[in-house]
């Protein structure tokens, strides 16, 4: 039986930043004796770590809060908290639409969660902890109100013990007209490289093999040491590269204009740097990019693509797109289709424009593209991307790749432990599934690629292991998935 007064449920939506924030909040509550449970109604503290990037993500949270209304009424001792972007941006609305919420904690105040939980329990009064709005004070003052929450890590809270996100920057100063992030995450601030390196060392000591450095515009990372020295992302990666035990270094998300040669040179030269760049372009039309205030043209993005591929041979590049942005004509959209067709992205994340109150685009432009048109454009773009992804994957059939094994695939999760379908990623971030023993999880394996779908490569592991004496390398190979006609569910 759980101690009913020390159980915690947390639901996380949104980006890697939120996943990391939740990991750290859970870690800090566990240190206070809380135990994680997977049913909200069985928990004494129920937290939602929220996302505001699109309206849909917010509505999901309001629905979840609505479903808990009666539970909270019947169990008034339960502490219900809204954390993250929605909390920072819409505290008033959260209070109005979900008055049964006890705690509203913004992205820059998460370190206070344990203290606020205790305060709610003690006083039964709602608690609010928010950073300043972007126009509520001077830049320094606003920046200081957003704390980077990076306490000592709790290895057991990571999705896998051998992979970790490491925050290197918080906030964003780009102010793309459609985006809430500069409001929800505050001014761009880079962490001290010594602190980042120390965190990576600690992670390596705990058996972590892969670190993913995260920031909203991670390649804009810069830290002024105050004595004339300045650290860039390339310098930081070089330092992390020297840490024994760390085998792979990734970084997301990149801003196209800040893709400098020193960074590309570092990615090429440093063997542990993953040869993968996520560089969202958002649109293939200059007029749209201008209204989005993305600060580059399609021509300069193409130049960046070309330069990246020239400097880092074999690099895989992926992108994000927003379809149906204000005033996106059929002609504008065709230009985006052309770009996707030609750019050969490894994959693309495609979103329908969602107007966000408080953003420049919402103030200045009408959301004039009907939902059906947004949907159609989304599907059309995805279809072109899928053709390219399949093409890219097919070219990899016959390749031998190094795969960091992450765990059972979706198929493997439904199979008994032992030998089952596992999934992992290559040095170019391609997903590979293959059959193997669970004890391979966390290892880097050589895998021969045999089959391809638009989303997945299928391979056979080369292993000298004879797990439990039950399986020879040949057995592993013979268990490689048969060619598939339909797309596997991963
Ligand atoms: N509507 C739709 N998509 C958005 N994104 C950011 N803001 C919006 C919005 N208002 C997308 C962008 C970004 C990704 C994380 O989310 O493509 O790169
Ligand atoms: Fe949002 Fe633009 Fe900043 Fe990305 S760069 S977080 S899209 S404002």
C-alpha cells in the first residue's frame, strides 16, 4: 500500500524542456519522500506540466482538470497543481476555468514546487509562483525572475538511465510572431559552461552515455565570462566531448540564422557529436517568413542547408513547418511544398497554425486560412515528406550502422521480456528496430539494415552475445523482422 499522503502523479505535455522540468520536479519531490503513481485519483499531489504552443495542448489540460473537479471536491486534501507554460502565461484564466486548482507555478519557479506543496497542505490556501511578464520590468529584472531549475539529478527519474537532457539555455529572444515561448519562458539566458560540464560529468558517472543539450535556440548559446572570454556551443560540445563515458552529444533546437561554421566544424570533427541537425524553417515562402518575423529568407536557409551538408558529409537534417499561417496563399504553400520536396529532410514536424492570444501575429493578422485548408496542407506536406523519408531510408538498406539501444519498441512492449523487438537510434538519429535480448538495452550495437519504411529502419543486430545460452548471433539475425507491407506501429 502506498502512503496516501506521499504519492505523486504528474502529466507532462509539450517539448523536451517540459520533459526535463518534470523529471527535475519529480526528483525534488521524491527527495521529500514522495512516490510516483500512475493514476491521478490515487495520488495525494496531482501535477500538470503544461504547454501553450498550440491551443489544443491547453484544451487537453483544461479537460483533464475538469475531469478531476469532482475528485477534488470529494478529496479536498488532494493538492492539485498547474505548472509550466500555461501557468506562467494564463494564471488568471487557470484560476477562472479551474478554481479547484491549488497551485499555479510558472516555468521559472519550479524549484519552489516542494515548498509550495507543503504550503498548500499547511494553509489550504492556493499558492502562486510566477516570474515577471516580459514588459513587467527591466530586462535584467525580468531575466532574474526566471530561474533555471537544474538541481542535482535523480538518475532513477530519467526515461532511460543512459540518456539525459541537459539544459544549456532558457528562454528565447527571437519573438517569432506566432510564438508564445518568449512570454512563457522569458528572456534568453545561457547557463555557465562549467555548470553544464559538471552536470554532464555527474551524468557520465551515473552511467549516462548520451546527452541531449536543450535550448529553444540552442545554437544561439553564448556565455560571456566577464573577462573577455566567450563560450559558444561549439566550445561547450568540445568540453563535453572530453568526458569519459559520454559517447554521444546531441543538441536541439537550432535557429537557422545562427548555424555558424564553428559549430558545423565541431559536429564534423568531434566523433561523439551526433550528425543530426534539427533546424526548423517553418515556411518555404519569403512573404510568410517575413510575417512570422523569422529573420531569414528561403534563399539564406537553402544556403545554410547546403553549407551544413558540405561541411558535415552525411549529416541528417530535420525541420518544423507551420501550415495555414495568416495570409498563406496557395502559391505560398506551393513554395513550401517545393522546399520540402527538394530539401530532403530526414523528417519534418508539421503543425497547423494555432493563433495564440498575446502574440504579435494574433494582434496583427487575421487567422484567415480555414481549418479544412490547414488540414489539407498538413496532409499534402506530410505526403511529400514521407516519400522523401522512404527514399532516404531505402538508400540505407545494406548499411551497417551503430545503434544505441533505447529499449523495447512499441511492438516489443507487447512481447514478453527476453528476446523481443528493440529500438534505438543511429548517429544520424535514424530510428532502427531489430530483435535482440533485453540485456542489449543501453549498449551501442552494430546493426545491418535490411528493410525500410518511411519512419523506421529494420535491421539485424551483429552480436557476439549468447544471451542466457539460448540465442546465437545467427538466431538474432534470423529473428529480424520480415519485410512489411503496412507501416508498423512504433
Ligand atoms: N501554431 C502552430 N505551430 C506552432 N509552433 C510554434 N508556435 C505555433 C503556433 N502558434 C510550432 C513551430 C515550432 C514548433 C515547436 O511548434 O513549428 O518550431
Ligand atoms: Fe518560438 Fe521563434 Fe523562439 Fe522558436 S525561435 S521558441 S519559434 S520565438
